[in-house]
C-alpha cells in the first residue's frame, strides 16, 4: 500500500518543502481535508436538512403516533425512544459519506490529489471526522427536541459523558464502514443505493420497541447484533438504569468495527485510487 497519492519518482525532492516528519505532514493533510468536508456541511442545505430535520421528524412521528400504544414498565416511551433514535440517526447520516467518497473517486478529485505529495488516507479521514461531527449535531438536536416533548433522562453527568464517548466511537466505526462502501461503489448513483444498508439495519434493533415481543429467531438475531448492544448501553447510561456488562460489550464492538472498517476502507481506497 502506498503512503501517498503522489506520482513523484521515489527520491525526488520537492523544492522548498518544509522539513517535517511524515506523521506531521499526514496530520496536516487530514486537517485540510476535514476542513473541506466541514465546509461542505455548512454550505450544503441538503446535509443540514438530513442532520437536523430528519431526526426531528422521526422523533415526533414515533413519539406521538406510537407512544400511546406502547407501555413500558418503569419507563416512559419517550425515554426509551430518544437514545434509540440517536443511534439510528448515525446510520442515515452515514449515507452522505457513502455518496461523498464515491463522488471523490469517480468525479476526478482523487486524480488531482494524486499529483500532490499527500497522504491518501486523509481523504477518508476527512469524510469520517466530518460525519462524526454531523452525527453529534443530530444528537444535540434530538436531545433538545426530546426534552421539549417529555424526555426526562435520569442518568448523571458521568453517564452522559460515557454515552457520548460511546456514540462517538460507534459513529467512527459506522463512518469508516461507510467510506468502505463508498470506495466499493462504481457510480455515485450506486453508492446512494448501497448506502441504504446503513439506514435499514439500525431499525432491526431495540431502537423503537423492546425485543421481548419479537419471534424467537428474530429476537435472537436482533439481541445479538452490535447496533442493539450499543443502543441498550446508551439507553442505560442516559437513563441511569442498570447496564451490567453491556457498556463494555458495546465498547468492544465499536472498537472492532472502527479497526476493521478503517483497515478495509483505506486498503480499498488505495486500490481504486491507483486503478
């Protein structure tokens, strides 16, 4: 795997280039690409709508259409719902990243980057970090709206800090997987279709309803998939309920998803960039 996207002959030096370590240069490349993607969020109304409006619509829809029909012992439905939808929102925010990576690969941007002595992985890091930031914006919006419609979490400051940290780590894993899917897609249109995987998988969890009423086979699958584990951990931390070993299991799943997603995404991206 090459370390940069540059086509320079090995050993050729760039006149006037600063004497900085490769790691420092890679960090600088990541900073520039993160800034690029953050500007896209600010300047792109569609991204802002997806990050803000859609979470609010989903929250209001499930809270007022189904909230009265679902009874949970010892917990209001809105307290059950908000943490679940926070995790679900990470999935549908990641579709923008899938399309963005595919667009960079198919519309000539990466070809221009290949003429520069820059770290190729910085392109993906920019997409991942901006995606995590977008998800955290959705978290803030959903919590504020949730509080306005009756969300009353009982978790303390430490519980909320732990929940936020877990969400950031899980979001990093999801967005690395999103960059992998974007690197696999041959067209931007195809990337949009493949990105729907991240929209629908989080719904097959305990995000909206408890799994106790599900058929046994479906319940076994739903209870043991990583998104459910993360949802249950975040819900317990936000609401101050018992989480036992769920938090550590959710942390382990998030680390595994991040490590595997980053490795495969960077490898595939370099293959596409060279090809």
